[in-house]
C-alpha cells in the first residue's frame, strides 16, 4: 500500500458510497440520494447546493476517520445544462483533494446527477445560453 490516502467514490442506483483508505484503515460513508433529495424537495430547500454541502462534509468525515487532519482542501468543477433549479443534468468532477498539504488520490472523481427534463421546448432550445460551468474551491 502507498503512504498516500485514497478516496473512492462509487454509485449504485440512488446511493453514493464514499470510501476513504489509508494504509490498513478504511472508512465507508453512504449517501442515500433518494432520501436526501425527497426531504429537500419537501422542505423546498435548494437541492443541488445542499447536495454539494452533504458530499463535501461526507468526504471530510470519511477522510478524518482514516487520516486525521485539520484542513481539507477540495477543488471541483460542476457543469449544469441550465440554471441549477432548472437543470436536468449536473456533472461534478473532483479536480484536487488535499488533507493538510498531503495530496489525496481520488478514484471515481466524476459524479453525474440526472433528473427528469421537464423544461418546455423553448427553454430547452435556449438553455445553451444559461449553461453553468463553475469551479469551486473549498477549505473544510
């Protein structure tokens, strides 16, 4: 095994599993997307922004279990095919992850969220102008 911590992100039909590995230690943290998204929809909370926050905190907690650190730096990019509240497809890619100045190897660094596209014809036609590509830098 390498001395470098590893973060694996796996998905399976509405669930995302975050696995942090460092030497012999392993931490597994599940995220049940259907449950989280249903609650956010019911409470009329912003789904995507809250999902990003839950994902960031879950990654931090999984890494803290196997590699105690004070600061986790995470850089990611997300792309949405329309404004966030209208988007039916959101692609998130983790570009860089660092725990206390130690690079973390990330496997499965791309997460794609797909939903029903309920936009009308003209909204779909003009969505190219509203497409969002945003780089995010977080220190947790």
